């Protein structure tokens, strides 16, 4: 892109929360800086790293003024959600992509997604992309995943229903989201310990007027490689928060669409019943997990009353 072309393109903000990712953060940053789309900023928000992550990031910050390092202040809740919100609070872009510090995006992903959104000219549209997994290195012949979802949708609710139908879910860096849509939907819920992306993107998709799919560009999701899986349900507290996240999700859908029995939440409850190991939690939330509509309406009324306080969109 020429300097003139860059100045005419909308600014894209890439928000990366980081905590002790020295082994992989450089690869992630390289994938950002090698983007064919040049009018971007990369906001990295550190969550208190004590390894070499900060030194690596500072070196990249010196090389390219599009890299901006922030630190979560002590008065903010620890966690990736707080870091993402700090990124949103400091971003200047018209669009935002949430990228985890161990994942990678293909060199053309941002350009292809911006083109899709620009062509549709809808401030409340989101763009999805192709997607695959990798472990240690990118395989150019890797099979693309979730091809059943690789299409446009007339609403975000339709995509949520297909998530439930096919028992699938997109990771955050598949989406390119407009700043106005985030303002309408609300920030990340900083209190949840697990399934934060599921709760956040439910709100995003329920406020989305169009889901546009880009058939070019790929989001790569890293698995394994000795990295801690922050989504692992390794405690009763996380199991509790997982249930609470789905109570919120069901309530958001009920408030937005009047649907107390969506395919998305029905499928999730089946998974939860098999996944939750704490029997006391299964008993405590049995009416919710087994689809008691009265319980769903009860939680909906509570959230409706507290919606403004929690700023959940």
C-alpha cells in the first residue's frame, strides 16, 4: 500500500493480552507486522508477566511505532478480560481484532476482512474468516475447520443457532468487529473466569445486523506446545463460572430474541452436564441445566434489572 492508500483506509486495532508468553509472543507479533494491510495499531496489554515477554515486546515497540505496550494497573482485576478492556479503552481504530498471544493470523487476513466490511457498509456488521489449528509450525496444507459455518448470515443469532446445531464455536481472532458494535454490546465481563469469549461474542452477535464471511485469509489457533490451557476446567470455581457464563448467555438471547430454548444453549447444557464434575453444582443448577423455562425467565428478569449497572449491552 502507498502512504496515500494507507491514509484512506480505516484504522484497525489489534488487541493482545499477554501473560508469560516469551516462547510464542514473537511469532504472534511477526504475523501482525507482516500484514499486507498497513493501517493498523497493535495494543499489547501485559497482565503482570515475569518472564522475558516484556523485553521481547519492547524490542518490537522500538522497531515499529504501531506496537504499543500497556500494563494492567494494580487496581484492575487480573486477567485477559481486563487487559482486553484496557486495549479497547486505548484503541483508536474503527475496527478491532482480539488476538491471543499464542495465535497467528495469515498475512492477508486483515486486508480481506476490511474489504468485506467496507463493501457491505454496515456499521453493525462483523466479518468472520477461515480457520485452522496448528501446534508448533504453520502447515500450508492444513485442513480448514468449521466449513459448515463458512458463509454469510443475515443475523448473528443465525450463527449462534448453527453453533448449537453443529456443536462448534469460533475463537476470538476469527472475528473483525467494528468499534461502534462494541460500544453497543458492552465490554468484556471481567468477573468471569472461563468462557468469557462465549459470553462476550454472544452479545456482539446479538447486536450484529450482518455476519460477512471472508473466504480469503486464515486465523490460526495454536494448541499444545506446553502452554497452559486457560480454558481448562480444573476447579469447582471455574466449573461454577462456566455455568454462570451460560446463564448469562441464555439470558442475553432471551432478552434480545425472546427465545428461552435456543439450539445454542440447549446444546451447551448437554455438554455442561457431561463436563461438570462437581456434583453439588449439578444439583444446585439442575433446573437451569435441564431447561426449566421458569428459571430462565427468573434470570432474565434479574439481568434486565441490573443491565445498566453491569454495562453488559
